[in-house]
C-alpha cells in the first residue's frame, strides 16, 4: 500500500498555536484546525495560492462549501442520504478562513489586497440592542464580512425533562449518569465540567470546615489553564452554582464506582477514565463526545452537552427565575448572551392566545 506523507504548514501551525496562547479550548482548536485544513485542501485542489486566492477563489470556495456533499459517516452500514453543509456552517468556515488570512497578513505572509477582499462597508439601518450609533449616527457605518450567506438562524435544539431522564437512565455507568445530571442541573459548559477538581465540589449541607461560607451543596467553577486534559472554563470569572440533593446521590454512586479503580484514587480531577486504557487519567473532550454519540443512538434523538445547558437555562426562565440570576448561574458577562436561551414553546403560545380571548369575553 502506498504510504502518504504530510507536510506541516508553518502559518497554519502558528495560527493554531495562537489560539492556544489566547486560552481557547481544545475543542475550539480542533474545530478551527479542521476548517483551516479544509481551506488549504481546497486551494491545493483548485491550484490556488492560499495567500492570494483572489475574489473569484473566495467566492467559489463559499459556493463549494454548500454544494459539495459531505463524506459518509463511518460505522453505518445502511444507505445514507447525501448530506451537505448548511449556509450557517459555510459562514462559520469562511469566518475562520478570514481570521487565518489576517493572521498570515500580520506576519507578512498574506498581501494586503487579499485582506481588503474580506470585508465591505455596510450602513446599519437597525442597530442591535445596546449598540451606540453616536450622536450624529457616525457609527452606523460598519464593516461586514464580504463572503457570507444570509442564513436563517436555526435556533437551539431543546431537551425535555423526560428526554433528560431517559438519557440518564440509558447509561450503565454511574460516572456518565452523574455527568449528564450535572450538566442538566447546573447548566455548566462541558469544558467547565471536565475541568472540575474534587475540591470544587462542596456537596455537604455546610462547607465551613473546607473554608467556604456558602451554605448548601454547590459547585465552584474556576478557570484553570494547567488541567492535564486541557479542559477550560470559558468565563474568566469564578462562580458558584447550587446543586440538588438528587445530584449529590448520583455523585455518591460515582464515588463508589471510582474508588474501585486504584489508578483513580490520587487523581484530583472529578471525571476520569475508568473503563479503558489510561485508566485513572482525566476524561478528555474526545471521550465525552464518543459517549454522547453512543447515547444518541441508544435513546433515538440528538444528544450534545450544550443542549443540556440550553435546557437548564430555558427551564429557569420558564419557571420565572430573574434573568440576572440565570445570567449569573450560566456565567455570562453580557446580558445580550441570554437572548439565545429563551425558547417559547407551543404551550406558552396557546396560553397567550387563550388569555387574550378570555379578556375579550369578559369585556
């Protein structure tokens, strides 16, 4: 069999290293690496100079992203329907390509005329909430991406309480049940959960003996850059999130399961490998994704960690919890970040219509 050799791309390697230096998560680095590789392969196939693709090259790349079928998913024997990238995904790829080219320009590898192609002026007719257009409207003139589809926002996929219970019940291992319940209960990001240390879990009624004055069981979310699994909390501000008694019970089950693995006894991280090679080492993003993919096939619907975060935020808002409190629980700095989590369901729409109808009947 003919062997394949690969050459390191120095600018792409430097760009990925810059992501790491900025404190981006390993998951972000992995996704961006795939998108940069996609661009470089496109240029190689089209015989384009990656630093000088030209307007036509970038425009054709934009169309190629949505018109080229995606490769078949591995491990499935059934006939699969042809899949294509959505316009939203193509926009995300083009954003990374633009950032990569700007990185190269800052290091003298990409000419300025290439950078000039990436943006165009736009007049804001309707400013987003919180945007200051200036006293004379001088800030209405902004720069927007030149190669970007007008895509419909797909919204977030939600998980019902019944679906979450089914997900937990489908897992034979106490560790996985605790991880799913933790994400659903607290709304933590997956990087925050995988980055937890055992000292961050204060699950007693009082933690004063541990030097913590917060009453009740809770979790401390802290950003650490030296985790061996490179798990990283996105927010740079520490926070505490209360947890329920049911979650404490699930953690007790996990502790019993974990204590049976000798290699895990001294590991300070909460989530560790217990059932395969490198036992006792901290769980990584790849392990977690594999577990969620298997679970999705078992329960018959999409399962991703961020869906549990969205479900927690939506549940809090529907139950009447103040938006500022939910923002604090989720670790968002800006209140504008809360907009994506408010999902209106069919029951709320019907209740609104029936309420108006009842008021008209009273009149």
